[in-house]
C-alpha cells in the first residue's frame, strides 16, 4: 500500500496551521500514518490497524488529545453501545481548557456530539473547523463519513468544493480527496464534472479504491452497466481482502450484473466473494449482503437458503440502533429468514423503545418519522402483504434519503415501494407504480431494470 513516507512531526503539523498540544514527534507522525490508513481504506497490519496505531500514539504520549479524538471517530460507535467510547468521552471532558488550543476544543465538541448521537450537530461543528482549518484531514474524513451516514451527499460535495482550493496537487492526500469530491458531484447529478474529478483521482493514485468506488457510482447513475462491469474487472487487482471497500465494490459489480440480467453471475459473485466478508460481521457487510439478495428477489430469482445465513450472522445486532439505515437492512434479513421472522416483534419493540427515549438524537428523530414506518413496510412486503406495505411506504418514501447511504444504496428502498405498488391489488397503488416508473425513467432513461418492471406491470394489469 502506498502510505506516505514523510509523516509530519509536531513542527510540520504546526507549519500547516494545525498545531497540537502534544510535544511527541513520534505520536504526531503516528497520527499522520493513521490518517493515511483511513484514506487508503487499508489497515497497516504491522501497526495493528488504525486502532493499533492509536494505541501506539498513546504509548508515545498518554495524554495525546488528538489520538483520543481520532479513536472515537474510527470506532464508529456511540457511548450507549461502546464502553470504550464512553470512557474516551469522559477523558475528553476532563481535560482542562487551558491545556488545549481552539481547534482541539472544537474537535472535542464534535466528537462528543457524534458519540452522544447528535450527528447533525457534529457535522456543523466539523464544518466550522474546516472553514478555519481547510487542511484539517481529521475534520475532513469524519465529516465525509458523517454526510454519507446521514444521506447528505450534496453537503459532501459542497464541503469539498470549499476546501479543495486550499490544497496543492502535490499534497499527499489530494488525489484521495478528488475521489471523494467526484462522489459528491455524482450524487448531485453532475456527472461530467464527477468523471473529470475521478479520472484525476485515479491518475494520481491508481490504487485509490474510493476513486474506483466513485467511478462505479457514475457508471450506475448513467446506466453504463457494462462499462461498470468491465471497469471493475480491469481493476480487480486492487480489490484485496485487506481493503475495507472491497466487499462494497463487489456489491457494485452485482448491481451492474443485476441491471444487465446476469443473475447467475450475481449469485456466483455473492457466493465466491461477498459471502466471505459476511462471515466477519459488520453493518457494512450486512447491507451489502441484504441488498444483493433482495434485488435478486425483486427480479424473481430464487436465492435458496442464503437468507438464513445472513440472519444467523447478524441476529445479535437487532438492539444496537445506531443508524436507521442499518435497521432497515436488518429488518429485511430478519423477515426474509424463516427463523428470523419469529423475532419480528422483538426488533420492532426494540426500535420503538429506543426511538421514544432518544427523540433528541438524530436516530430518534429520523426513525420515528421515516424509519419505523418504512421498516414495518419492509416486513409487510417480505410477508407478501403488498397493499399494507404500499400504504406504509407511500407517505414517507420521498424522505427516505434522510436514513443515510448513497443514491445507489438507497435505490433498494425505491424498488421496495415500486414493487409493492406493482403487486398490490389496490388500483391506486398500481397507478402509483406506473407514475413512479415514469419518474424513474426520467433519471435513468436507459435502465433495463426499469423496462423489465414496466413490462411486468403491463402484463399483470
């Protein structure tokens, strides 16, 4: 992996306008290396990955404030579900203001907001940091992830548009940032500018999997599925097991193949590649697995007993409730599994209990308004109650972007709504299905999948 060799010591960080309260050059250099790993999406096994790198920072300087900030961000959880994060937050709160500079105080504010599930507040604080310190890579990386988790991909575009003019092409992370910028542009339907940015990104860093990821989104959004297949096959040497984006890039390949109607190839890719990642459970692999199988189900493909294994891996996650997006996928995994279906009431009781006591959090607000009714709609759909599912989907589907994810991943929710309305016996729902498909043709005029669903609607009604 192409990590930078000249990591910054304390003076180099200061020269960038990013002074830190530590005096340990070793700790400062290790922070730079941890940031490299996050940009590259590959953990350095020699350092024990990003968490191991943080541990080494704290060995070099036990009071290294920014190491604790970084640790909260990369762990990706919250105080409620992680004693480690709760402890880190307590340690941040105990540090006297006189020992911190203004940037570190702002980072503390953002980290605590994120860890206590005030994600929108955290994003506003990171933006405030970036307006003053546009080369603050920690604020950049955490805000980028935050915008994706909250479905605010246009804000990702705008944030980078404000920030990138302060960067030089010779800066080590410039090419990686171009990949993120390309993604934000694609999410905003600016495909020409997006393709220009992603080509620049991959020219600078050919092994940049986020650049590969951004280009995959462009191929999907512009209905260039065969180009997308060829592109990922040409770059498969970069899809290594140690890269955190590899499983998701295989998912993108299944989206291309499903669009083209190559269902056998999708199942083979799922069994040969995605399945191996699923056995190391995390929420990202859950959503990739569920999306592959559910998209095939929409196409009328029998996926066999694959749902049972998905549920068996992820059944312990039903009461974490950190992201509404994850709960939607967990609902599908549970209801599509014969064994999981019996636990449906436990999942919904857990969701409702948590959202009612956390209405002041991002999760509570989004889940109450959108996620909870949509999850019930998913359950109704998977149980064959298409009229009930349609009634649950229609009032909230236009706000589904708020649950997080990209346009490509959120498209599964659009497909739930369309397929429920197609299969509902209610005449109004069938008219709704046709209207939604016409709307879909506007944005995806060359979509073979849309044409197949329209044909199904015409045949049945």
